């Protein structure tokens, strides 16, 4: 499970779509299952507890990139559930580490060097 913290415009198609899919899974864990279950102890899940508004905002940023790329979106999140902190300040990997992770993957991700 991975929710990136970099601008979605730098993600390749594969990583953009995968993050969107995983974000929906995480949203469901936190909103429908009360943060309990199989992935409730996962570090990615834990860092979003109390930050549904921030997670919602991340989803919206993915949708902006979807639109720019001409992708269709048919799975909105319920904005009424978007509560808590508006920004994510806890990182599993720093932005620099996330950049390094992506640059080592065999994909089309383009990471702006200014993110160093």
C-alpha cells in the first residue's frame, strides 16, 4: 500500500492509477471499517488516521492529473467524510526518498530534479 506525497504529475500511468486504487482501499478501511482489519496496522494506514480531509485532498489532486491525461473518473469519495487535518505531515519516506524509490523503478515516472 502506497500513497505518494509528490505531485501526481510526476507519476507514470502505472503509479498514478495504482495510487488511486490504493487510496480508495485506504479510504474504505478508515471510513467503513473504522480503521480495523487486515491493513489497519500498516504504517500507511496509521499515518492517515485523523487526516481524512488530507486524504480527500490527495484524491482531488490525483483527479486533476487524471483530467489532464484524459482519464475518466467514476469513483468519487464522500466529501462529508473528509474530516480531520487538511495536510499530511507524517511521511514513511521523505520526498527525496520517494523520488529515489521511483527513479529506481522500471517505469516512466519523471521526477523533477527540484524535488531533491
